[in-house]
C-alpha cells in the first residue's frame, strides 16, 4: 500500500479551527509546540504573554490549547506518542486507550486480518494500533478537522503508509474490499453522553448491519449497554484496564463465539468467558473471605461463573460481593479476609476503628448511599494501622464488613 495521504491540506479561510490546526503544522507551529511540552498550566497566562511578544496571538492560543490536550492525552497514549500527536477536545475524550486498542488489534491480527475499514475513526487511536499490528487501514470520519488530525497523527507516528484517511460519511463507504470492519459510533451529543444505542451516530442498528456484511467485524460500544440490546450473532466482550471498565466490544464473524460473553482484564490479558449465562448463584452467610469481582466480570454477567469456580456464594442476591470459607486466588477478583461484621452504624464503626488504631481506611460500597469521603471525615481517624470497610447489604440488611486485603 503506497503513500495515500496529502501532507498538509490547506484549510479554508472561513474555518477558524482548521486554519488554526494548519498553522500548528507549520515549522513555527511545531517549534512552539515543542517549547510548550513541559509548560505548567498554572503559569499559562504568563506563558501566553511571553510568547505573544514573538508569535501571532492566534498561533500562541492554538499552541497552548494543543499543549493542554497533549498533556491530557498522556494518560491514554503514553508520553512518547501523545507529545508527537495532535488532538481535538472530543478526540481526547472519546479516543480508545492505547492498551485497549492494542488488545483489539491483536485479536484481529491473530485471525489473519490484513485490512480493516475503520469507520468513525476519530483522531485515529484505533487506526494507529491496527497499523502497528501490520494491518492496512482505511480510516473514515465525516468531520473535516477530525480527519485532518487523524491524517497528521498517522504521519507523525510514521504509519501513513498503512493508514489512508478519508473524510466521508461512513454510511456511504464500500467496505467489501476489506477483511474486517471496525465501527466506533459517536456516543456523545450536545447534551453529553448518549445512553440509547439507537441514538448513537450512526445508530447501533446500522453498525450491526454493516458488521454482519463483513467477514469479521468489531463494534465499540458503551460498557453499560443493556444485554438485551446485544444480538445473538455477536460475541460480547467487556474490557477493563487497571481495574477500571473502559469499554465493550461486539465481535462478529469467523473466529468469534456468537452469543457468548467475555471479560478481559488488562494489562494482564486474562480472559474469562462463558457460552451462556449460568443460573443465579447461591446466597449465604458471610464467611472468612470476601471477593470483589473486577468490573468487567460484573458487566459481562459472569459473577456466577466466579462463584462456581471458588465454591462460594453471594452475600446478597442483588450485590456482587462473593464470600467463601476458604481462600481463593484469581485475577478476576480482589480478595479480603474479613475480621468483623457489624450492623450499619457509624458510632459502632468509629469505636471499632479507634480500638484497632486504624489511621488509614479504605471504604468500598455496594448497595449503600453513604459517601466514602464523608464517612472518612466523620471517623476522625488516627493510628498506625489500616483497614478496609465494605458498606453493603447482607441478606437485605445494611451491614459493615471490616477486613484487609489478602496477600
């Protein structure tokens, strides 16, 4: 695949955002961005005043805005990439974290996929991961500025020979020449996050239809999607990174398991899967050990699978805390040894913590309206020891479980 991207498309004079971005890609703009790499946002006013003595005000403003976006993007892309890339505010917010995009690209590459149509590509986070996995990418976005940013990122990272960026309506793209399709519908509107999958842009129904036409496909969706909105043709995967659930993906086609549910934990890559939901797990008294399932396991409705594996039970039929009488080690749960169980009451908790000399308290809750910070403030902690308190329900009753992490 040869070089397909124009280096720096000229921006129309009536589009200030594109004109500002074009200015950033000139030698003067790039020099200014390099100078601002380590700038302190708290000193931005003084920095802007100083820079405007030597540079046009519009260029300084654009560079400072881009510098802020790059600093925010480090959490998703890492410093090495983030400070070479370009971003828009929505692009930083909606872009896939590199670790998640890399995992997804590896699944495609492992099945022999050599070309992907990346629809709704945004600033190019997924296209970058796919290209680094050796996959040729057609990256499509209908917003002209976003497409230019994606093109600039492919060039900045030396991947423009594998990534073709096209500004177009994704519904008009012929995806038949490609081994796979990836769709990342916009899930934010003018009023914030969109929860109805049919209000995505494009709607989930269109994305699903596009996926079913391809040999293989992946649809990125919000992790809170109702399970009933997932068709039987898809393998549904929930992905967490460092314990935080980042997204869900619907996989279609050869090599995937229709109707199954999967939880994947990054950075380890541990994957728990089940072909179909298990029956509701048993509920019983709190044992010596308590287990908190990873959020991806909960979202994938695989808590019952973990209960079966550890021979345990739930503390309440509506709460995703698992308990057992024997210790159990698994990447899919965080384990705790429980030392005390009390009916909910802040005075009782305060007295117990003072008696134990607890100065550092970790507060976890499920099924409780109490705010952790407020609880810690009211405890007035002091002492050399630490503890974890779980505010939850046990057999329907508000309960406090006190313990410490296993290991």
